[in-house]
């Protein structure tokens, strides 16, 4: 890639990194809220989250972890985007897919903690992440000059 392709890759790279750090920040804030009722205080957990092993509480913890993990993955993804040799279209699809995974995974997990049928939406962000990583792996496996 060169010229306009490099510029687009740089823009997508920055976008994934900024999104990733922002999601990481949300994950920290999410964890701070969860911490207010972890291990008996300082606040009492709402009834649905009182049992540490309950499914709603596990889903909320998983949403927090998804923010942290997918934030970090988006930062790493952004760093790799400028190093792979793929069409601008493929780079854009990969970038958008990784951001979509980062947006939807914590949302679906949080919604499922309150209304379990939302769990059926979880394949959407998982598929988005799969697409993004498959595109990245393809790019990493491209031969130089290809």
C-alpha cells in the first residue's frame, strides 16, 4: 500500500486505538461501579446481583471484562493495521468489525443481565470479532510486495 492507502490505514489505525483506549476507560469506570458492591460494600448489591455466583452478576462482570479486553484488542488491532498489506476496503471492514465487537459485546452482556433473552445477540459481536481477526491474520500472512 502507498499514498492514499497509507493515509486511510493511518486514519483507521488511529480510530481503533482511540476507540480502544476509550473502551478501556469505560471498563475501568464499569469496574469501579461494580466495586461499590463487591465483597460486602461499601454499598449493598441490588437484589438481582446480591449472589456473587448468580448469572446476572456474572454477566455484568463479563461485560466489564469485555470492555477491558476488547479495548486492549482494539489498541493492538490499530497498531497492526498500518503494517499489513490489504486493500483499503478490507482494512475498513476489519477496523469497523473490531469496533463493532467492542461496542456490542458489553451492551449485549449488560442487557442480558437484566433480561436474559438479550444473550441471543451475543453471536453478533462475536462474529464481528471473528471477521476482524480473520482479516488481520490474512493481512499478516500476505507476502511482502504482494
